[in-house]
């Protein structure tokens, strides 16, 4: 087996985060899209020198020792303070995923001179339906990055190198998998200061094939599509529905139930092995305020994990950029169903091992795991088996045909069950 990232791809553990692209000194790695819509790394054998750097920092297979303190629950992470609130700028709030906090903080940090640039992800209006990471100091570019993407993003491939800039003057907005990669790099190279990490709560992403499936549900011709947004608040308020925009600026709504159904069909295998819904290695964590404040305008929950993160939040509050109030962090964890996440992760990793594969070495102690008592183990086997089949699909067209058929089959089953319950 080659001493490079190709063995991670072979194991279906690639996260598509782009960390290996960033670290490779020979530019031997690129990201490519599989027929199943996964974003995986591909090694150019002629350029690769088998140095092993890509494997050393790959968060798909491990976290560096010490990144997860044994005394802190890895499913919750270290918390200095917790808040609930929203941006005070009405336009930022209106266009934000929930409370618009990420955009408000980034603009504030640029104005205050605390950062020089920020790395964000935009969904372009060119019909590609493929996200593009952007390193920018332009507020307009930051505004264009608002909203969730729910798909693979090679964010770390767009990181500047430490010898090109002052890392402490960069802010990065990303998912746990991105920050695991960044922290692996930082731990390896002993960077004096890492970027400011503004993390998003993440349940999992879906493959790009999910987007094609949802476009089909819109009944709009694929060539006419300009862009797509998974959760658009302008369509009935938070949490929003899927908004698909055509090139002539017309919008079509696809019900959020389709997005939820897609999770069971288009989840990448490695997402099931991720424990980190709460982005525990970030400085600041942002997410929807489930179970805390479900106002239709949109509200964000906020966790400050480091002194730097807490200072940013407090300064933004004092400057009137955000309107927030302290809350008990346990309310956030309850709203995000962290105990369910703990149970599911324990079961998924056990099943993965039972199927003959080695789960990622994350350094999570046995005391933070729980025994599986709810869903039968067959549920976890079926989910992983389906994800692995997604990784081996050879035809996008056949995949989508099968998904559409499965959707209608599931609907019929639900109706039959509903009728049976009504009769009984």
C-alpha cells in the first residue's frame, strides 16, 4: 500500500476536507468528485515521493495525540461561556442561516483590524452547484458566503501557508473535519498561533448527488439552474426550505422533508464515524438554536471555547455588532441531541470494526462511550452498508434513478403503516 492518502480513500475514510492538498510539498494531490458525489483525494503517482506528510495530518484516519484532553467530554468540548442571539444588522440577519453571527463577527474583526483575511465558502451563481472556498478581506464576498452548504467542501486546500502570512490574523469558518485537519497541521509544526477558528455545528454533509436529486424534485431543467440554498429563511422564516434559483432569477421551493430524507441516502461513509458534532477544536462555535430559541427570524447559539474566542464575542457585543445573552451550555447540548450522537457514534464505530475495518484513531477514552440500547444494531449496519455502496457507485444516473424509486417506495410504506395504525 502506498505511503500516501490513497490508502485513506481505499478505506472510504476520506473527508474531502483538502488538508492533504494543502500539506503536500510536491502538489501531487487533487480533489475529485466520484460518481456517487463524494469529494475524494487523488494522488498523482508521478509527483508523489511517498513522504507520508498527507497521512500524518489526515483527519480522516486520526487526530494528533493531545488534541482531545482526556478529562473533557469530547462530545461537548471545553466551554468557557455560552450565548444565544443574533446580528444587529438587519440585512445580515435576514440573509443568515440562523442569527447571522458568523458574518457579523467576520465583518467586525476586519473593521477592528483583528484579522487581515478570512477563509469562507460561497455557493456560486454559475449553475455548478459546487461550493468555492474564498480567502478574502472583502465584506461583499463574506456576505455571499452566508447560508449552509450541506455538501463536501475542500476548505483546507485554500489555506495560505504559514510562511506566506501571519496565521493569527486569519479567521476560518468551517466544519469539524476542516478544523481537525488544521489542528493536526498545527500540532505537527508547532505553529506559534493558529488561525481564529469559527466552527459550525455539523450533523453530517451529503454527497453532491443529493443536490442533483433535489434539483430533479424541483422539476426545473438542470441547465436552467443557477444556484441552490438548502435552508433559506426568506421562504417562511427559520429554519427555511430548499430554494433553487434559475438563471432568469426565478425561485422554486423544494420541501425540507426531501432534504431530511436525503440524509439516509447520500451520507458519505466517514461522516458516520465522526464524533464531533459540536466542533470541539474551534475557538467559537455557532449553530441553529434548536430547543433554545426557535424564533422565525433566526437565532444562533454560541459557544466560546478559548480565551481568544470569548474575547471576540464580548468585544462584538460591547460594540453593538451582536445582541446576545448568556445561557446554560447544557441547553445547547440538549437541543443538539448530543447524547443521541454519543450513542450513534459508539454503535457506528463498533459496526465499522465488526465489518473488518479499522475506525479512525481519535483518542476518545472508553469512559466517553455508551452501550447501544435504542436502535437495533441492524440499523447501523444498514446505514454504513448504504454509505459504502454510495462510495462504490459507478453511474450517477443509475444512483439517482434508484434514489427516486426508493423515495416513492418509502412514501408508500409510510402510508400503509399510517393506515394500519388508524385501523387498529
